[in-house]
C-alpha cells in the first residue's frame, strides 16, 4: 500500500455536489474538512423523524445522536456522483413533507 495513490479530486467533487444538493434543499450543514461524512442539522428537533422522511425518499441517513450529535444526521458522500445528483429531488421532497 506504500506505493498506492488516491485520486482526491473525486472526493472533492462528491463533497461539493453533496453540498450543492443539501443547499438547494434548504438543509443547513458545515462543510466536512477531512471526513467522508456530512452531519447536517435536522430541520426538526428529533433527527430520527427526519431520517425516516429521508428513508421514505430512498435516502439512507443515520441519526446523529449515535455519534453525540443529536439534532443532526449523518450522510456519506463515498458513493458515485450520479447517486448524489439523483438524490436532489428526494431531499427536496423530504423537506416539503415536513
């Protein structure tokens, strides 16, 4: 593994795309700096409720309370860019359903 390299631009693009999707849906977040995860703020006090709304839109998220961040939820951006892009409408629908 010493001679292995990683294409960091792939992850930069995915992070930027996820940030765009969340912003356009009206979801607050801090840009991750070194992880492959976002911890956006839940638009409702109990993030588990919003995680269920996302699941209904076929988006897999995890409640933040398991990571000490109640009121937030966890999303990964270690998936293909097409998956992130195709999730945009689903995030918007989850927000509209509140």
